[in-house]
């Protein structure tokens, strides 16, 4: 029996779908496999996957926490407004996201679900977080309008679900979406005084320029959108955007005599 259980454990470690089948041969010997034998009386075992849950030591803000084991975790697929820290001013909605997260984590541990990249450039662990009661924290923050969707390929798990949740939150004016600080503004309004932070910018694409490494959506010299060519696969028909009025979402940077925004996924661009 011990040997059989060891075999089942090995199969669970190797089979992502966690299905194991058992049958007996003519000599009464039991066999275990991840595929059913068509010529045998096969039964599928009901198996429960084991998850490891971790205690939270500190909540930094709405999308960053520290585990008791010392790891700093950055939530994948989302961005919450900044809270006041060091030389940064608090952004509208930042404290609300942090306090909601603190409340959700009270008496709860979390499990981590990783994507293609395990860490970011700041050495933080990247993950989707789920509580013991089954709440997908990343998704709930977006659904309640406490966070916006932020996409960094190749980390694309749950992105369709997050974008759907964001659309619902916007339509119902939840959280940040009812705050004027997060209203879309025309590219003409960009200036040195209001270019910082996450923004929603509306522009009409007057021209599309392609270089060896990038694709540029131009309005005029005042504002452009840059898409690196290896990210073009995540956009639908970029060429058809010429002449279109669009909204783009992300961080604005100074660029020559104007400003720019880099996009990595089509979910951050809307045709208007």
C-alpha cells in the first residue's frame, strides 16, 4: 500500500490536470496512470491538490505585501494608486485600496500563483494571490475599482478576466473610476505640471511610423505612443488605427519636446 501511495504521489507531481486512473489486471494487481486504459475496468481517483499558504507580515499598499518568510510580493496584472511614502505624495484611492487589502487579509493566509516571470527588476516576487477562503485578491481589487489593469507580457494569466472586471467597474463608477483624477484627458492637456503617474490619454492617430524596433502612433510632436515590435502580437490590426480616435492607459514620460507612453498590450488601448 505504501508503494502504491508513493506512485500516486509521483503521478500528481507530474500531471498538471491532477487526474489519476486505477485498474486491476488479471492477477489482481492494481495499476495507476494518468491515462485510462480502454481495455480495462478503469476508475478515476478523486484527488485534492495541496496548496501552501503563507502568512502576511506587512501590507505596503494595495498591490504590494511582505510575507512572514521575508519575500516581497507584487501583485500581477494590476496597479493601485500610490500611498504616501518617502518622497511620494498619496494618490487618490491609494489608501482605500490598502485598507481594503488589510481587511481582507485579517486572519487569512494566501497562496501564490506565478506566471512566466517570477521576479521583477526590483527583485520582488510576482504573483496572483488567493486567500484561504478562495478570494482572488488581484481580481477583486480590479472589480471593486480599487485598481487598474496593468499588463506586462509574457505575464498574461487572468488578463481577459481582469479586463472584463475593469470594464464592469468603470461602467458602474466604482472606486477610482468616479474620481476626476482618473478621468480620460486629451493629449493637448498634457503639460509638465500634470504628466506624472498613471494616466488615460485620448488622441487621434494622425500617423503610424515603424522602425526596426518599434511602432509609433503619432498625434503630433506633443504626444506619441510607442509599441515595441515584439509586443505587436498582443494588439489587433495596428495599421487600422490610423485616423482613429483612441484612449491609451499607462505612464507618461518626457520625450524630446513632448511626451510619450509605452504600451505592451492591446487591452490598454481602446477605440473610441
